C-alpha cells in the first residue's frame, strides 16, 4: 500500500529528513545557533568593545606620560652635565 493511498487521518508527519531524525536535526540547529551567538558576543559584544576602548585610552595616556618623562629626563641630564663641568677635576 502506497502512502498516497492512505486516508488523510492516517498520514503521519515525517520523522526523518535526509535520513536523520528531526529531533537530532533540531538539536544540531540549536547548537549551531547557540555557538554562533556565543562567538558573536565574544567578538563583537559590549564587554569586548568596552575593554578594547579602555585599553586604547590607557595606552594613549601612557604614551603621553612617556613623552613627558623623556623630555624631563633630557632636561635633567643636561642640568647634571652642566653642573658636573663646574666641579673641579680630581
């Protein structure tokens, strides 16, 4: 007896698609979606963007502090060598 010959009330919903049970397909689909959301949050989420922007701001502050300390160091070295030349040689 063919499926087409069965009365409407006896036709069942398909239990497999591409030879796999629908339950497993649904679980696999949910796992792929969950993994995609998780990776999206890691790469593009508010926490990662916030951390990145904070680190960039901190880096620019440190770089400006380094420049000012180098300039101060150069001035102090110049003063040191000038004072050293004023001392009598021993």
